[in-house]
């Protein structure tokens, strides 16, 4: 009996607790009291209807510069490595290091005694052939039938062969004098009188120093900025702080598939730039773009959809997707549907969401929002006082 009584008492206690918690006044499925409800402002604002406080910045449309840097090598405008086309012993050297010469100026003279003899022989054979032809023609003109047309034709052929031999001997003799193929300044040479040279021996370099060329390579993404006539800036390690100008003269027709670089050549005025062929220089190409939307880098946020910025539309936040075109320091340039002067959020982006209410230090909440928020905050404070009073009395 005691056990049965204990069970009945426990059942009554459980029923009473259920009635208190889920009775008609606070039954299941009934909305909780307004005073206990969480208070949210329009568009998902914070507690008490307050808008999220942010900092904004106007969008500016300004151009940016694509800057490319490279290491270049200076070369002479025209440069030739003079080589011997024949072999022989040098009898006279006319090379003076650093001297300026014109095309055709003799540089070396080689032993030419054999060639002189060959030329004399060829000239003698030509004279004999011409004499024979003249005699045959005179006999034929006098009516001598002993001279046939065939003999006259053969004599003329012999004259042509002898004349060609003379020209060949003169050419061989001329090759015994090595001349400058172009005008320019002579480099250093180790060839002296008495030196025996062979075919292909390097004799001296001739460089045209009146105009210099700079060879360098740039990434393939710079191709749109490369064209003959475009100016580039150039600086020398030996003259820090001084900038010179060069003009692009040629762009290669192919991109190196292994380095993704394209070869470029620029010309500079050697009279204004104190460099010599082989010098290393720093080359900078800067090309301004068309004006684009520019904002602080802090304004760009990332989500699953990609990059975007928060736009302040009269106190309401709206996210706009963007594509970053360029970055320089603390600023970024964007490809986005933004208008000049539109304000984007640069601080406080973590506190807002799409359609949420936002406010800045220079813009307070509207009177309607303030009245609504005040009523809700008053109701909340009244509810808190009631609960606090009941607790004290209890």
C-alpha cells in the first residue's frame, strides 16, 4: 500500500508540473511574451533595432599604371666581328684600339707575293689571247681563206677566259688586304705584324657607338603595352637616382614557351647615356590604364561567390560582386557596376549582411527608426523591471 501511495503522489507531482509549464496560459504552440522576444531592427539590425556602425569611403574613378621591370643588356647599334676569309702572314697591322673608322678602311695587310705573280700571269695570258684574236680578225678581213670562222670564235673564247682569270687574280690579291665592313669604333685586337692567321680567325670587333640598343624580356601579360615607339625608363647601377629614356624599336614575334617571356629591344641615344656595350641596366615600363573604380583594399571581402564590396545604399547594405584589376599599396582597382561617388564599406564589414541596416558616424538613424527602437527598448526595460520587482518581493 505504501508503494502504491508513493506512486500516486509522484504522478500527481508530475501532472502539476506539466500543468504549470504547459497549461492554457503558457501552453505549447503559444508565442512567448513580447517582452521576452529577441528584438531585431529592420533588415536584420542588431539588438534593440540599432544599425551596424561602419565606415564608408566614396568610389573614385582614376587610372592606374601597369608597371613591368626587367634587367636589360646594352648592345651597340651595329656590331661586327671581323674575321679573316683567307690565310696568310700579316705584313702590316693598321688597327688602333678605340679608333673610329669608315667602311672600307684597311685593317690588315697579308703577304701577297703569290697573288701578285698570279695576277701578272693572268694579265700576260690575256694579252696573248687578245693578240691572237686581233691577228685572226685581220687575216679574215683581208680575204685570207686559211682563217676560218671557227678559229676566230675559239680566239674570242680564249680572250674571255683570260679576262676572267685576270679578274680572279685581282680578287685574290684584294683579299690580302682586310678592310672594315662597317663604320664604327675598333675594339682590342691581338693580331700584330708577323702573325699567321687562317680562315675564320677573329681579328677585331667594330661597334657603332652612336646609337645603342637595350635587349630585355618581359612577361607575356605585358604584350598589350608593347609596340614600337613606346617609351621605357632606364637606370644604371653606376648612376643611381638618374633615369634615362629609351624607345622600343622591336618586339619579338614569338613568346618563349618555357619562360612565358617575350624579347624586346629598345634604342637609346648614346650621346646622352654614359654606357658601353655589355652594360647591365634596369628597365621599367609603366603604362596608364583607362579610369577604373578605385577603393581601399579593406573594402574587398570574399565569399563562396568570389570577391565583392558592400555598398551603402541610404543606410542599407548591398553586396556587389567585383573583379580585381590592379592592386597598388592600400588601393585596388575594380571591374564592377559602381558609380563615381558611391560609398562602400571599408570598416565593419564583418557586422553586416545583405539588406541589413548600417549607419556611419556622420549619419544617425532616421526619426521613425529611433521612435520604433525607443518603444521597443522601453518595453524591454519595463519587462526587466517587472521581473526584477517580482524577484525582490519573492
